[in-house]
């Protein structure tokens, strides 16, 4: 059973002791740097922090949070979920064996920017709901993110309602099997660069549903030979006028139930 103890509170620094099954599981040190900026140091024996919003308190409302240390971190599940913060910088986390980032920033409704820097993600297998309902998110640099072992990207950006452009050209998706609702309700995105390897994908249900502002989409790299569901994949993409698809892979696209529900003037180009 996980427990947290507030050990010491000085003028600017709060120390928390983490315990799991009655055993010491490391410490957190939160420093108030002034001007609504905070630094969080994670001791190098912490494997999993748990949800920081529950630990630091729901009344914490910060403009900027920088996170350091955490060499032994293995899980980042739900780590920042529901935290009231505008910018989170995790570029100084030194962990090299992180396996799970699902729900990591889920429901961070004030978050506008995430800085990954050189964080090691080469062992991560799950990014489900990673940025789900980050309504204000605008800026994420994915250049350093290694996704070669990720299997689940469902709901990854669902509800990100302020992103206008998405470039995931650096994503390695060769092992991903789930992309259902990956961009669901990204209703201001106008352009996407997603040349994915989709040969192992099984579920694309509502993948782009409610992307109201999306005007063109190039899916010519998509191989859907193993996909089991594409139900309402483009539902309510009202402004989608140009869709490029592979003539070999999408040969029966018009027979898929509900795939273009709500699409008013789509023109399909087979390449």
C-alpha cells in the first residue's frame, strides 16, 4: 500500500517521504523558486512517484515546474495527471528504464507546454491517454522521443483542443497495435504529418473523429491489412477535403461502416 508523509517544510522547500508496503520508497523535494515557478527533485531510489497532484496537493497552481533526478524511475503512469501547471520540464530526469507513460499528463487542463529534452523513452511500451484532455496544450517537441517499443497510443492526444499542427514524422510505430481515438476531438488541428508504419495496427476506431478543422490528410504510408476496426475513423471531419491513401491498402475503404460519417465534401486520392 502506497503512503506519503510530509517530513519537513522549510521556507522554500517541502520534503515528502514515499512509502510502499511499509517500506521507504524514496523522497521528493519541492522548492518554491518564486514567480510561480517550482522545482521538484526526485531521489534516485524512487521507482514510482504515484500521482503528484495527490501528493503535492490539489491547491498547488504553478506556472512552471522543472523536475530533476529520478534515476531509478520505472513507471510514470498518471504521474502529472490533474496537476494545475502551465509548463512542465522533465528534460532533467535521468531514468533510463521507464516502461510506462500512460495517463502521464491526463487531464492537465492548464498545460500549454511540455519539455522532454533528452529523457530516455526507448523502453516505453505504453503511451495511452498520455496527453488526453490537455485542453490548452500547444507546444510539445517530440524530436527526442523514442517510440520504437510502444504498443498502445490510444487516446494519446484526445481532447487536445488548442493544437493546430501535429508533426509526428519522427515516431517509430512499427510495434503499435492500438491507435483508437488517438486524435479524437482535436478540433482545431488543421494539419498533420503522420507517416506511420501501421502494419501491426488492429484498432483505428474514431482515430480522427471530431477533428473539425482538419482540411487535408496524407495516409499513403498506412497499411491496414491487420486492422480489425476503422469504425467512424473520420467522423465529423467537416472540413476534410483531401485524403491521400494507398490504393493497395485501402481498396475497400468505402465499404467500412460509418468511416466517413459527417464528412461533407471529401475527395479521395489513391496513390
